C-alpha cells in the first residue's frame, strides 16, 4: 500500500503554492500613454533570494506587461506568449498582440487553469496603446482569471498601500482641470515604490519603469529609492 499514492495524485504536476515570487506591480495612465513600475526582487517565502530579476517585459512596440507572483509560472507563460506572437506574425496579413487582445488572452488562459484547479500563480498588468488613435489601455488579471481595466491598477500588497495615492493624484488633476504629464506619472511611480519599500517586507529598493506612449515602448534600466526612515523615531513601545 502506498502511503502517498504518487501514481494517482502526482504532486509534481500540481502546484499548490508559489516558490520564488515577485511582489507588487503598479501602473498608471497619463496624458497620451501608460507608465508601469515593479521592483527587481524575487523572494523565497519571506527570504529575499534573487536580486536584479526583471518583472517588466516589452511584448512589441505598443504593448508591455508586468507580473507579480510565481516567477516560474511567468517564465512558462512568457514562452507561450512568444509562441503565439510568432504564429500571428506568420499570418497573412501579419498580426501581433495589442494590449487589449493580450489582456483578453491572459484572462482566458488564467481562468482555464484556475478551472482545472491548477492555476498559474500570477497577477498581470497589461499596458499599451490600442486602436487607430493609439489610445492608452491599462488592465489587470489575477490568478483566478478576474480582470478589469482602470486608469490606475496595482497587484499584490500594492492594491492596499498605493492605489489611494494614485486616486488622490488623479482626483487633484480632475479638480484643477489639468492632465497628468509623463514626468508627474514617473514621479508618482517612484513615490509608490518608496511606500512599498517601506511597508512591504517583500519589496525592494531597486525597481524598473516601463513607458508606452507615442514615442514607443521602453523599459528603462533599474532605478533606486532610499526611503524615509526618520519615521522610525516616532514609533514607541517596542524598546
């Protein structure tokens, strides 16, 4: 009698929990484009294990993605996305993913795997320009296949820590009847990464920023934040 019936259960093929994971991804629409940011740390449980790991990826000239969650699942889906993109380029006329179609494709794939009780342990943010007018598009989808679009999105703990920062910034621009510039959007991304670095044990001070606008789709080299640790002086009762 088998104590653990591997032949029937085969635990090697059923993932019940992620292993090496990335933390939050944050994204925001600005006037004429979208900016997205994520740190470059992978954690093994609560241990900061791998540094300098990119979690933003350019798909083509008008689309990029950011991912949180299990990195191995992301690497598998990355191969599938590349294969699908190559297939579409071989069509007549040639095609490619845009942000809307990639968002829909990811939603279907993640929902399918969730329905098989073997989900991809990822949350994705898809950013890009769509349509003949190159309108900004921003959407997110989680491991259950639940997706939505908005002017700002975040994954992981960022949903609770930084979405209000982005909401306040957009509300202020609306009250002033002004648009959010690319420069202001980049500064907001830095502010969000700083908040996450201070408040999230899985976040890291090194981060990447990607921008999609009329000038193209670019993921910039890593940047760093320092944090504001003077807040520690106000914490009492833990001596």
